[in-house]
């Protein structure tokens, strides 16, 4: 069983089935992976962990493309990486700059240790 070829077939069928462009699929995939990483790791989107998961997934996808096509297609690879990572990066930076979130009018603060 040729795993890279099978992976490529699945990815191609998603593109064909939705009619969406490759670039748009990369944007959506980056956001889906980001939110799945947020749920699984239970880390805030303001932390680098969910973004790093998107980076690993994007890199894995590009390695699979490399295995399917037999060589790097740098123009396509770089555009795919930008499309996949742009909005997750913007979200992470924006949420980090925003600071702690307010819930019910109060700002969340870490719990302080009990006095001893």
C-alpha cells in the first residue's frame, strides 16, 4: 500500500468534492487543525501550542506532497504553508496582544496560593 499516494487521492477527492481551490482548502485546513488542537490540548489559542500543531500538520502535508511528486515544488510548497499558517498565526498574535479575557465583567487571574 502506497500511503502517500492514498493520502494524495483523499486530499484530491476533498478538493474535487467541494469545488474549492487548493489555496482555500489550505486556509480552512489550518483553522480546523488549530481548533482541534485547542480542544485536544485544552490550551488557549493565545498559547503557541495549538499553532505549533498546525505547523507540524502543514509540514507533514508538504512532506506527503514531496513523496507523491518525487521532488519539492517550492512555489507550491511556500504558498501552501503561507495559506495554512497565516490565520492561525494572526489569531495567536491577536489573542496574545489582547491579554486575559473578561468573563462576567471580571478579568480572569491565576489563582493565588493560600496564605501560610
